[in-house]
C-alpha cells in the first residue's frame, strides 16, 4: 500500500521573497539564497526578513504591510499579501490603486513567479533526504512517496515532525499530511484538523472517515463546482458520498467523481516526480555532523555496504550508484560511479567513489548520507578469488579495469567499436559500451579495413597510371613514399538511398587501394572521382593498417 506525504507552504511567494533576503521596509526586487541557510553561529534561522526593524529606545516598530504585485491585462493587481496586509482587508486580485487607498503605507514589490518556481524546485530537491520520489504540487506544494522509507525515522509521525520542524527553523511555514492517496493527503494538509506541528496522519485505509468532515473544496474541484455545491446545501465531502454517482457526474461533470475516487483510493492518480522513483535507497544519519575527509570516506564505505547487502539479499546488482551528502544548511552534493557490468561489491564501489570526494564541501557539517542504485537487474552469485580455476570470461576480468577508466575519463571516452552495415567507411562502425553484448555483425574478411581509420581523410599527391592503376608513389605530410605492393581497387559509392543527392554522382565515387611502401608501412588510399569527368580526380589517405 502506498503512503503519500503532502506538503503545503501557504503564501509561498511571500515566504520565498523573505527567504531571498527581502526586508519588510525595502522596495524593489530582492536577491539572495533560495535554499535553507544556516547562520554563521551554527544555529538554524531563516535568512532575511520580514522581521521587525529596531527603533529608538529599544522598542520594535511593527513592519508595514507587504504585497507582491503583477500586471494583468494592463492593470496592476495584488498577487500575494503578508499577514499585516491581510489583516487590513486587502486580498489577492485587488487593484494596486484601491489597495493603496485603503493602506497608504503598503509596501509593493514586483512578483517574480520564475523565482518562486525555482525555490519550490530547490525545496523538492532538498526533500530527497525523506524520499527519492518527490513531485511538485502546483505552485506551493509537494508530494512525497514515502512508501517503505518511514522506518528510517522510526515511523511516519517522527518523519512528519522532523520535516515540519526543519522547515519551521528555516522560516518556511508549512502544513503536511500523510495518507494512502495524493488526493487525501492534499485535502488533509490544507483543510484537515491540525495534529502536532501542523501535521496530520491518516491511518492506512482510514482516510474516508477523515475526509467526510472536510469541505467540498478539499476535493481539488474547478471553481464552478466549488461554488455550486454549497448553493445546493452540499458543504461536506461526506454528503457527496451518499449521493448517486451518475447524478453527480451528470450535474457537476466527471471531474467530481474522479476526484472522489482518487481521494478514496478507488481511482489512480499519476504523479510526475522530479527524478525517477527508485526503491533502491539507503540512508545513513549521524548523531553529530561530520566534515573530515576521513569521515566522508568512511561514511561512503558504510552506505555502499548497506545498499550492496540489500542487493545481494534480493539477488540483484546495479550499474549506477549515486551517493548524496546532505549538509546542515539543506544543500545536497552528490558523487556518482558507474559499472560496466551490474555488481554489488561495496569495496570496489568505495574505491571508485573515494577519488571524487574532494569535490564535496561539507560546510558546517554533513548530517545525512543517502545512496541510490540505478539500472538494477538480476545478478547471480559468483565464486570469488577463483576466476582462473572457475573459467571466468574475459569480460569479468576486464570489468574492474573498465570501471576505473570510465569513472576517471568519462563514459563518452571509453567505448568499443562494433561493425555497422554501411558501404561508407565512416559509417561502418558504431560506438558501444566496452562490455556490451556483441551485436552479431562482423566485417567482411575479404574486404579488410585499417586498424586506424582517420576521422577525416587527408589529402595527398600521387603518381599513378590512368585510369584504374594504383599509385606508384605518393606524398603525405611532406614525406614521399614509394609503393612496393598494392591491392585494389575496391570501388565504393555513396549511399544514394539516404536522400543526400548532393554527395552522390561520379565525382563522389571512391576507388580504394591497400598499398605498402618500401619501409613496410601499409596505407589505405583512395582516388575520388573518375577520369574524363568535369573534375580532376583527387587522392586521399583514409587510414593505416599497422
């Protein structure tokens, strides 16, 4: 059974503006950090404003009301208000001129929705410490799929309390709820009775009773249905549950019945997670923050051992591993390692990850380390330290070397050339992973190709009998070569069926020769074009055989 945690941040634009360093008495656009910050003394506190300004005599003057404004259809309107502005009776959508008439001291700041969105995305990335599956919910909320992760905190209540406490310390007002479905969690977070620090938990299969007393607006309906239902005396969700579904759908549309089913678990709801949901997650929390390089290396070994033991217990292996270090200020930094073949050797993974730890800045300290395993696939147990006797294949013995090269040089720089069916030499191979399964194709042994094929053919000058004899002498890179042996020609035309007619025709025909000079050098040379045409044929060198 799935368990969904819904987080709602009321008045998110005002919270974001304050966290960026905006003060209540300033005007214009503020800039500053979007992520949770930590004071220099090490105590958690929200960065920025909205705080009281000090006045003479040690007394604090109340901050003036604040509103974020935007232009809609040529009219300046209020978008978001702080608590002081709402107490004056102002409301979103009101004209700025009317608002200033009611509150002359109103401070107005230009609203930037792109910054609000970026801040919400940053908050979702921070929440991966609670669950790897985090989805954005509109412009002011998040959904977390916490199925199977709450035990890392000692239960759902402890996880919810920890999340809300951290947000409160960082100056982010929030409410949250946990239920079996996103719809139920959303409704309880926004309209449910408060539990603890603004959090509520619906027991498994117990959201129906809690939803019955909530207003119909908790179903995430459109504005028309939300306004019509109360006019008919339908104020609570429980009143809808006893009515015929066909009549509800006919009167208010299918959205009403769909939202009811989604909230109660009778209908599915897809969430778009910021990163692919991965059940292969392990978490390691510390009683005291760590920052020393040796401690980071030791934590890397411990967390990889946890995920590898779990993979081994379930007969699985993974190709990608990502270790994320979560700092006290909410920032997360990751190091990654990839394997050419699926594996679960913790010691080997630690050796691959250790050289990359120098990019981790612990700041005030690392409090949590998580690891994700990707590209998980079944992996049977293998006998260790007896590869030779057990007849281990070449891939198994090469895998550690390939892993070191890939993680040091990058995946794009370590590859294997596989044959590809094409007449044009430049297209006759494709890049594949070093230890990928062979494609089954092969080069024609009667038409050998050079070991080293140049990325682009290089021009040469050659002396040869016309029309089809190989060169008897050629000059390449300023050095003359006298030909002792030659084989050919092998005529290759461009692939006209690709539709690129500009590269076809007699002038694009190539006659290739395999030649050997007097000192034993072997070259792959071709003449482009035919004699008797509009253009004089040209000679090129395309590769070396040895």
